[in-house]
C-alpha cells in the first residue's frame, strides 16, 4: 500500500513473533458469565483502565457499582470515566475518520478541557512530561501537526478499504495508536484518544468481538513497558525510529494470551 506515514516493515517480524492468528486467540478466550450486558461491561473496563493510565483515581469495582448497580458516588469521581464510556459508545456507529476522531475527543474531554479546546487540533508546541518531571518526548511541531494527521488518516482510509489478514489488523491497530500518540494533536486526552482509535480500528475490521479485547487493561497492567516502548522511538518527533516499535506493537496481541 502507498502509505504516507504508516510502515509495513515490521510486519514479517510481528507475524513471526505472534505465530497464531489473533482471531483464534480471541475465540479461545474464556467467556465470562457476566450478569450485565456483555458489551457495556467491556466498555466499562476500557473506560476505567484507559482513565487509570492517565492517573485518574477510579477503580473498576466502584465504577461497576456506579454503572450497573446505580450506587451513588461523588460526580467528580466517575465523570471522566463516564465521558470516556460515551466515546466508546460513539465509535460503535461512526466511521473512523478525522472528523469523527475530533468528535470523539470532544466527548471524552468534556470534563478535561475547556469547551474551546475540545476536538481542536493544537497550534502550540507540545512536550510530554513524565512522573519525574522530565521531558518524555516532543510531539509534532505546530507547523506540521495538521499535515501529519492528514497523512495518518490518508493511510487509515487505505486500511479501511483493504482486505487485511488478522495479523495485519492487529499490527496496524497498534501502529495507529502509536503514531497518533506521537503526533499528540490535542492539548490533552491524546492517550485516551489513541487507545480509543486502536479499539475503533479493531471493531471496524473484526466486529463487536473486538469490544472484549482488553487492550486498555493490558496497557495499564504493563504501564512501565507501555511508556518505555513509546519512549524508545526517540525524543524528537522528526527523528523517531519506528523500526524500534515492535515491542509496542506486540503488547495488545500478546495480552490476549493472558486476558482474564
């Protein structure tokens, strides 16, 4: 495919490492006896753990009680997870394109950013700071952020119209996540949006069974590796080395083997 920003160079190594079809891995997952709607349950899992990655003080037990048992908590305790849940609802019935990603960001950032910044591509420099107050990496500069997004969604259109193998579907889903988070186009909520895009692409390619892929929970469980695998590509956006991204790209598919 004539990609503008994606790469298939690591696909052979990815397939060699994965070996078994990711769809076979999903079909082999133990089906839990969940006393609530299956898809609502797994959207709740996604919402909680994607929020926890960003340091939100929310646990799944409490959110389950809030969402399904109508237990009352402080509004500020569940509000951001509720916004993210609404974004996961949104992706079920909407195409994966830039316009809808901006809409999804507006939904998930409702209690994160001012209204004027929701769904708005930034025009300022952006640096990602780690827990030790050090610069983790520099995002795409304001001069190129929009063109980098255009490249990414050009490639997404190619993928949407392509007949992909299960290996390719999971490979590109993770790569979309990685590239989006490196572009970092919004003032905040980029990580949440990147993980949403990964799930969004899977749903569009393999259907609703992708809802049960607990990629967000897996990233949280391996949070140190998650950030390390993002960091290893390099500090400056223009000098990123995507040939070092295999460890990141394998995280979701390897997580299927350990999913409970």
